[in-house]
C-alpha cells in the first residue's frame, strides 16, 4: 500500500471509532437508571455536528421521547420522531438563534418529574447563539470572527463565548426544572467537559473577569462591540448550578487508539499550538521513522489569521509541513494527512490535506506559489492546485482533528 493510501486508511479508522451511535449506546445504561417520575416524560435535546446520529441512537432506546436536534448543514437530514433545526457553523446565524430560542423554550417547559437527556458534540458553541443581555446576533457574530482569527485555543475561545451567552457555561441547567443527564462526545484535547460545545450542562471555564482579561491579552478587547465589553464587565451569577450527570462517551483519544489498533504507533506529541510550530515538531520525528512505520496524532492546532484566504488549520498544517520538508528532506517516500474528523476544515468543503514529497512542486507547476498562499492563509486553493486536498463530506461526528505521518 502506498504511503498516501495507508495514511487515509488510518484516518478512516479513527473517524469510524468516533461513531456517534455507538457512543450513545455506551452511555444509555446510565441514562436509563434514572427514568422520569410518575407523569413525567423524556425530553431529548441534541446539539452539535454529531447531534442527528446521537439522537437517532437515543430514540431507539427511548422511542416515546420528545426530541429536538440542532446541527449544521450537511448533518441535518430529517429524522423520524424528531424535529431537526439547522444552525450555522463556524459562524453563528439567524437559524442558530432561532434554534437557541427553541432550546430555551423547551427547557423552561420541563417539570420536576420529567428528565432531560442532553446529547452534546463539537460545534455546538457556534450553533446556539443566545446573546447575553444587551447583545444582538450581529454582536455575537463580530466577537466570534475576532476569536476565530485571534490564534486562541478552543478553551480560551469558549471562556469568552460563555461570558456572552445565556446557554453556555451551565445555562441549560439554570433553565431546566427537570434533572439533566448529558452524553458528551468530546472534540476537545484533554476532554475538558467545560469546553465541549462551551459546556451547556457544566460549570463555565472561568469568570467573566477572566474572559475580559483574556480578550485584552489576545488584543481583541478594543475591537469587540460595546455591548460585549459591557456583558463581560458584569458580575457573575453567584447562585450555584443545579447538579447534572455528565458522561463522556467518545473522544479524540479513542479515535487515536483506533488508529493505533489499525497499525500505527501513537505519536509522542499531540496536535496542538500554532500550526507552524506543530509542523516543525512533527517533521522532526520523521528522521527516526522505521520502514513501514506510521505515527498517529490527535488534537487541535491554532491558526493566527493574517490574510483573507480560504483554508483551515488541517490544510495549513499539511501545507506548512510539506514546505518544511524541502529544506530538511529525507531519503524515503512518505505521506502526511491531517483531517478534521467532522469532514469540514474551516469554511470550505475540504476536510484537510494529504501531502507528500512532490506536493510543493506540484503546486508550483500549477501556477501557485505555496509560500505566498500561506502568507494569506490561502491553503485551500494551494493544496487544490497540487491535488492534495482531502474532501470527505460531513462525517456525522466530531472528535477534533486526526493526523498521520507514514514512511514507506
């Protein structure tokens, strides 16, 4: 098997291990241990890129439940027995705002004898924009755009998002009159439940004062709408959150383990930090690879936007690594793939990049300067010119990013 073929086979094994239905099935025994009291019913609210698949599995166990699914385009096929609402990602939109209003209404309508099953997966932060008092959807969109271009990691991004929302950082618990159990599919390195989908059923990452300090540190505070700065300047709610059962049922680590079971070795470093630094770290491992060896990586890098090009963190990581290999070549064939497990890397249709020794020259032969493209964060057309884009379509799951480096 050629290195590129093997790289993608390993990536597919990792994505398959994140199957949302299997994840829900793993957690249903604990869910069913606390059924509704007399006269009560189940209310299922599924949020995120894997919401539809998670809801379908939950309905198999709870066919009489009332079900709302909030997910993004590509994952929003109709589901019998459920109401499916589309919401924007990565940028919040009016459809997401309408879905947020519906979630608020459903949670407020619950009674103590009812039970709420929350099915949470990655992407949910952008999909439920419920602006804090005094903020508009446009204000939330402006802050979101600043955060996505700031180079902040997902924990930092969601700390600020939580301070500007009525639903994030435990907001579901404050609204529900019924006990809440959440089955959570993690797209966050380290599986911090406070960060996944901005933690609608857990305590926030930190205080509003911490979020304000971080916004200033990131250099975006002065660019934020006045309403957002006012919201982060308010004191935190001092009332303790109602308790909830939060159960982790799937994660990036489980997917990396599946790649290892399929024949890779676990990489000694994660995918994390700035893409350029991460590319250097990964390529430094190449010289010690043995014939036929593959290294599996998982996590999530960050990109600081300096241009208005089309791309995503996986594509930029792959392209930057390919360029590094020109100044530090090896004497064997290799392939490197970095892919978003949800099938979407950034605002375009690509899932990531698959590069090899010939990629930079192939891009140049097609009339594109890859270095200049990166100066504008324009990795999608550059990789496309070199035949190095990975396009999978929506996978129905989301456990952050997966990558593999393969030696022939």
